[in-house]
């Protein structure tokens, strides 16, 4: 049976995009920005410390940033229902 692994998103800022292909061995590349020279990589949550240290030791990597999306509460159901109810009750338009 398929099990969902917990993933973590990293933004890897690089000096040059020539070596971006080397980043494939550390995780799945989701996006490459040619203009701003950064790469978004998804890695396994259990291996995050090891991968971040390895990426920081590469010569062409400028900075590694961890996404804070996993820290946010992504359930907006109650909040959206409250806003919709306040607007239908004649809230400020």
C-alpha cells in the first residue's frame, strides 16, 4: 500500500545555474528560477538535517532556506465560513 511521506520544501539560492543538475541527488526539483537564481527542492522530512548540511557545503550554493509552510495551519474552513456569514449578514460593503 502507498504511504505518504512527510516532505519539506527548501529554497536553494545558487551563484550559477550550471550545476543545478547536481541538486537532483538531494531531492526532487520542483522549480528553477533563472532570473533570481534559486531552486525549490522537496526532500524527505527525516533526512532534512543531513541534506541541508550537504547543500550548505557545496561551493555553488549561496543560501539554503527552509519553507515555513509546514508550520502554518492550512485548515481555512471555519475562518472562511465566519467571513461568509458576516458578509451575508450585511457587513461593511
